[in-house]
């Protein structure tokens, strides 16, 4: 009875397919030489068993390419190359025939030389969920194969959370459906920016979303916390006391800033009653890069408008608002200045904006809208000193 070495058998298999392995870039050694590293128990085989051994691959196995490898239309080195698959790419082999394996890559299905595939590592979940973004309109499938049912199509540039990977497939969910997408059409998504909230009072961080739950501790007013989600009028947040729940009544999307005033809202002036008894501190300071104007024939009516010159300054009083009165005071000031954030800013006399004063403090200020500012630059009375109390 004749005995054949495995190297001889593989050489015969290569000859049958046309004498070329299908490699995109030939390796440093030939396939028969590489075969000599196999376990010695496989070296002596009956006639024809070498080809059969290569072909004996179970369907739907995960394999990794050992070289840049041509995906061909047919089971021969003489057939058309559909695409070149990079080295170390994990593929799903759906069937085998002789020395060739059928697989798919980047939407193309064809055949690759089995000699340049090795068993892939077992599927594993990432250490944590990974954010990915689709690079094309992408099918979400029921299983890890292009032969499985399409659940839906995910649009290009959609950010997904990948919960696990298996071979060349990633498990994810979209619009309530969970399935698998081809990993080749995903790329890393930018990290999600945290969302913040600010406390409007000294407030309890509770273990659940009601006052029935115990407190983890109290965080001070105007403290920034990291928002997680909302449920039943409460927000889950990461705080210095741990992750817990805070009533939405005591949270705001913006920190509590001071307010700088420069005209009739200053201490001793006609509109200061809106602020009287509602402040903890009042500090006189200046804003640079602003002009002060009076409206013609109504010289009690003052505005500040942006300037390109640092030498143009306005005298202001910075009012620190009591935390328990912050929201109501800001609402009263908006009403007094007839400011409405939901309406076009250019048409309003005043826009509430954040400004930085000479002391480096960030505060709200009521700045002239673009239309009134243009009018005042041509017809208004500029207060050269920038001090409303010295306007005459």
C-alpha cells in the first residue's frame, strides 16, 4: 500500500487548482514547507487523504487570514479576484470544497485558499460596551451571516453600542431590534460628552426616585452633577455623594450665575426693588469691550453694546442672588427687560448674555440687541465715562 506525506498531498491539491495559492502577496515560504510544521501523526496518509483533510472543514467556522488573501469568484486561482482580504481578518467560512473555503467580505462572497486560514479565537464580549458609527447604510441581521434574515437597515453615520463581537460580526441594537452587523462597516465613534445639571438648593441625593428612599448625603447649592437619566420627576446623577436621585425641582440645566446691572437696576435707582432683599453680595466692577448709550429723548433708558476696543468700559454692580430666589429673580428680570429667549434675539431691546467682568467673574448681563445697538451707534448718546450715575 502506498504512503504519501502531507506535503505531497498539498502539492497535489495546489496543482489541481492551477498551481497558484491565491495569495495577494506571496509568503516567504511555500504552502508545502509550512505544512511540515504539522504534528507528526498527520504526516503519513493514504492516497488522496491530503486533499480530503484540507477540505474537511465544518460549515460556519470562524477563520483568520494568515496573509493578504484574494477572494475569488470561483474555486480556482484562474478565476476573477473580487477583493483582497487583509492579513489577520476574521471571516466566517460557510462551506468548503477541496482546498477552497467559501466566505464573505465587504459585501462580496467568493472563495479563498484554505491553506492560508487558521482557526480564529473564540468570540468574546468587549471589556465594556463600545460606541461605533456606521460608515454605510447597514443591514442588521438575525444571525452572524449574510444568509440570515435582515431585521432592518441602519442609516449611515448612526452611532451604535456594540455589546459583543464574534468573528467579523458585531452584536448591537437599533430601534428596539437586536442582531448582528458586519464589523467592517463600523468605526469608532467619538466619546459621548457628559450632560450636566446644577443644583438650585442644598439637596438630598437619594437612593431611589422618591422621598421614601434614604439619602446618600446632601450636595450644596449650585453644584454641578453628571446627569444620567430621568424617571418620574427625578433625575439619576453622579455626585460627590455617589450615584443617586435628585428631584427635578432642584436641578437646572445651567449654573447659577450672578447678574451685573448698570442702569436703573443699580442700588438706589428706580428699578432696584426687583433685586432688593434677594442678593447675598453686591460688588462694583467693570466690563471691558462695551459702550454705554442713552436713548435720545429718554435719557433714563440705558443700554450697553459690544465694542472692539478694550478701552471702552462700563461700570456695573455684580449681584450675587440668593439660591432660593435665583429662578424667580431671573424670571422677574427677564420680564422687566422684556427678554424672551424663545423669540428672535435681534428684534428685542435686550438679550440676556453671559459676560466676564474685570475680576474674571462670569455673570448674566442684559446687552442691547443687534437692531437697537445699530440704531444707538448712529443716534444714541454715548456715556463716555461708562458710569450711569455720572451720565450727565
